[in-house]
C-alpha cells in the first residue's frame, strides 16, 4: 500500500508513463539507493529515527516498480511494432 502511494506521488510529480531507457533509470535508482545508504548510516551512527530509512526504502521500491512497468510497456510496444511489420 505504501509503495502504491509513493508510486502515485512520483507519477504526479514526474508523469505516469515515463519510458526511460534502462541507462536512464539506473542513475535514478542509484540516487534513491544512495539516500537509503545515507539514512542507514545516520540511523546506525547517529541513532537517527529509523522512519527516514524506511521511507527511503519505499522510494527505492517505487522506482523499481516504475522501472518494471516502463520495461513492460516498452516490450509490449516493441512486440506490437514487430507484429505490425510482419
């Protein structure tokens, strides 16, 4: 449920049908993973609130879901284009 809510927030902010190439998605995902790393270090070394760590994990999951959705759209689009050429 939280991941779906974050997906909606991201769609509202960036657009729902982002069909990035995998090489464009990787830095987006990497940036989110970096935020998880930072939150984990803050939690471990500074005894910061673990809520930030969890929030960042949800954002990573939401970006990963968006990547999968985009991949599936591209596969279906490419498959349809291939069928049209036949």
